[in-house]
């Protein structure tokens, strides 16, 4: 029997060339149908907004790399 999906990620690409200002990839992340948050990936940073938050938190690429290396 196939395993049920637990996580779902919806992707929206605004512009294929991420070097242009305002372009990026938008992700909506859900677990068991419940929204965990949204992520915007762009040329200069990653931005994250939790499901219960209204504003995105900006994380620069160097800070993101450090954070991922620590985990």
C-alpha cells in the first residue's frame, strides 16, 4: 500500500532569471494539510514567514549557510 503524503510544497516561480530584482521562487509548505509557512527565495536572500506570522523574516545567504551547517 502506498504511503500517504505528509508534506506538501507548492511552488511559484516569478522569473526564471533570479539575478533580476523582484524575481524569485515562492514556496508554501504544509504538513498533513496544515500550513507550516511560506518561503521566498531570491538573489539576495531567503525570506521565511511562519503560518501564524504576517511579516517575512529575511535571512542573507551567508547567514543561511551558517545556520544549515550548525544543524
